[in-house]
């Protein structure tokens, strides 16, 4: 069906591939095998997908139907033969996106979904849980892509600086401690030698 996009959620070992024929197919990564078709919208134009790292749902923009589909993650079963999968009824939800959605991006914590709508020249910012529109930001032109950025660091910049300084301090302190320890050892050695000769 002429594959046009792929997304790999961070859990489950499944890749989702969109095709020009309007289908989403699942691939088992462990066996590098096609599992089967997860969802079909024949003749529809599907855009750039993304996934929610919290729920595992895959979001698929459909410019033809003016919606973003939320697909539940598939479950892969491995037995003695080829891997199989069970797909829940899809789509789990169809979220209205008025301006021919071309791309979707989900924030790392699943709090927001951003949808590029080239037909309206806007980026639709939605609540990641309720899928309600929070704001439609006019960006002009015909936006065809959106990205939410990298995952934030586990610690703040100030905490990272303090940790770095402590690490550097420990590295600088080690030779000094070694020198002091070696001097003490040599002094005790000389004292024992002096006692044994005296």
C-alpha cells in the first residue's frame, strides 16, 4: 500500500506504518515480521503520526476525514509459531480537526497534543487526556509538520551544575587524599623501623 510513515512507541515492540492506501499496519520488531492491518480508511490521506508515551496510543491524522484517530496499542502474542496480535476495535477515538490535519505531535508526558492543520493555517493545541481544544494558534501558511521537542532532563540545570561541581571536586580531591594517605603510611613505616632497631 505504499508506506509513507512509521512510528515506534517506546513499549510493546511494535512499529506502526501508515500507507498511501489509507491503512495502518503493525510490524513485530522482535521477529521483523508483519503482524497485520490495524486500521483502514481506504482512499484517505493519512499524515505524520505520533504516540503517547504514557498510554501507548498512536495518533493518526486523517486529512480526508478532518479527524485525528487515537489507536489503542496492539497486543503481540508469541507462541511456538509466528507472532500474532490482537487489535482492539479501532479507532478507539476520532478527534475532530477542522483544517485537514497533516501531522500530530504528543508531548513527552502526554499532557498535550499538537495538530498541524494546513487547510486552516493553524496548530491546534489539545488537552492530551480529554482531547478538547485548548487553543488554535494561527501560524499562517500551510503547516505540514509539528514537533514537541526532546524529553526534559531528570534534574534541573542548577541541580545538574551542582552535581557536576561535586563530581569535579571528587576527582580533584582523590589525588590529595591519596597523597595524605601515602605520607601517613610512610611515616608509620619509618616509626616501626625505628622501634625495631631501637
